[in-house]
C-alpha cells in the first residue's frame, strides 16, 4: 500500500467537510467542517489531536475557507501531504473509477452537472478552490457513482423509450458507491473471505439511504437511480413513489414541478411520515413515548428497507452476509431488528445481545449462530477516498 497523507475534501453548496487521512493510521490527525459558507455566520470547526476548535470566518466562500485551512494542514501534515482527494457525487457513465484531475476531467464533471445540478457544481467549486491554493499537489476526483458502473444493463436501464437513455443518459446510476465498496471489503476481511469470491447485501443508512448487491467486489444492483431520490424511504426523501404523482399533484392541487420536487426531496421520508423529525434517534425516543407518527415512520422505513434487500438478493448467486452501515445502520439496534424480522425467507435472524451491543462505532457480527452473517460495520468514506486517491496517483506515476 502507498504511504503518505491525503487531504480529503467533500464540498456541499455551503459547506466543506475535510479530513487528513494517513493510509497507515486509523484515526484522522485533523478533521472538520466549514459551514454556512457565503453568509455572515460562516464558521470553521476542526478537531486536532482530539481537541475541538472553532473559528468564525464571516463572509468566507469555499476558497476563503480552504485558505484558512491551509496553515492547519501544513502544520499537521507538513511534507507528508502527497495529494488531495475530492468526493464528487456524479460521474455519469464517463467515470468508472477515480480520476486524476486535469482539464479533461474537469470538463467531464462539468458535462455531468445536469444529472446532479445541486451537487456537482458545489464539488467543482471545491476542486477549483483547491487547485488555486495547492497548485503543486496532485488532485483526484472520487465518484459516488463509479462503483456502480459494473451494474448489468438489465439492472441499470429503466423501462422507458430507448432514446431517453441513448441521447439523454436517463438510466440508473446509483450513489454511496464509496461506502458500499468500503464496507463490503471490510466484511470480506472480517469474515476471512477473499473479496474476489464473496457476495454481500449492504444497507447504507444515513440521512440518505441505499442498498446494494455486491458480488466478488463489484456492484451488481443498487436502490438509488438517476438521482439519489429513488429507492428507500430516507430522512427527508420519499424514496420510490408512483411517478404519476407528479401529474396527479399538478392537476388536483396545481403544484409546480419545483414544489413537487421540493416536497419529495425535503419534506418527505421520516420527516413527512412522522410530522416530527428526519432524525432516527429523535424518532426512536418519540416512538418510545407513544408518538404514533414516529412509530409509523420507523415501521415504513424498516419494511421498505427489507423489501429492497429482498429485491437486491435477486442479483446474488449466494449470500455471504448482510451489512448495516451509516449513522442509522451503525447505531440503531431497533431498525436492524425490525428490518431483519421481515427477512425470515432469507433465513436471517439476529442474536439480540450482540445486536444491542453494536452502537457508537462498535462493529461486529450480530446474527444468531447457524444463520447467515449479519454485520454492523462503521463506514469510512474519507478513508476509501484517500486510498483511491493514493492508488490513482501511484498509477499515474507508474505510467509516467
Ligand atoms: P449523513 O448521511 O448525513 O452522513 P449519518 O450517517 O451521520 O448521516 O446518519 C444520520 C442518521 O443516523 C440520523 O437519522 C441519526 O438520527 C441516526 N443515528 C445516529 N445515532 C443514532 C442512534 N444512536 N440511534 C438511532 N439513530 C441514530
């Protein structure tokens, strides 16, 4: 494995998450978040050697925030910093793996922006700011979609007129690829199986949620589609609905396209069902106190998740295990047990004490002995982005 430290950057429209990742060390020496960028409340939070720090950076944009970060990065990494890895949400069909950033890569990311109008322009802002501030460092784009470019055509095509695919790229792409890939490799390691001969169902359950079927280290199907709205019920996203809902709401309520999209992306999912919160921890507390909406939201979430996992099993020749990850997957024993209770046809069953013990970063197997593996695995997208960045830099160096 390559050595050296990578600065991992994940840019949103008004935020930058960052981490300094060393491939040989488990913990990040420096990590943090710049948020509310472009506003008077802009602030930089970072954690260095276990200590938390904050700095008001009123009015700072992405470039100004990275400029504030620069001395910290230099202080911590010094001459160990060998590159920068950028999370990019959508790589379309162009990117099947991480890519060294050059003019052609930038143009291809820009060309993909219509598929991810909220995310890719924000990712590009971060890349351009970092190129300006760290001109001498190799930089790499790591795509959420790339892992899913191995889906067979019968899994990635919609049953729509072919011209929409051929001329407009309307197909299923899938997201969370970095996380599904990381946890499936960890699952194989933890189980003593070669990645190249292992079959997994993976459930990444954060604010966004998706499932994935992984065979021999390759994604074979996943629940998100053209955009991250398809599939599971999520924090504020509806997941699958009848596509005729658009026409129905337009005709009966006179709602605009924008209003319907906003409702489906920002006011639905756990938040819409519960009328209370998009946060699973809050919903579990409210449900325990008798809040009917919170209980319903949890039931719908788990049933739909189980249904999606059962559907994903069609892509597997056998099942070596089910993986739970993401904030909900890593912490909610309730969601895991309710979901697995719907999957008795896959012979899945949990051991309650082991299930209850896997919270706050505690990983491990939680199945009842004699049943297929169920693993809780803490995801680490920053680490996977750093590993992909190192591998890409190494590859380019070798070729040159
Ligand atoms: P993001 O997708 O933004 O990275 P996370 O992976 O951090 O999100 O997941 C956030 C979700 O994890 C929230 O719904 C949160 O309530 C849930 N979560 C975190 N800890 C717990 C817990 N102890 N019990 C239940 N849900 C939890």
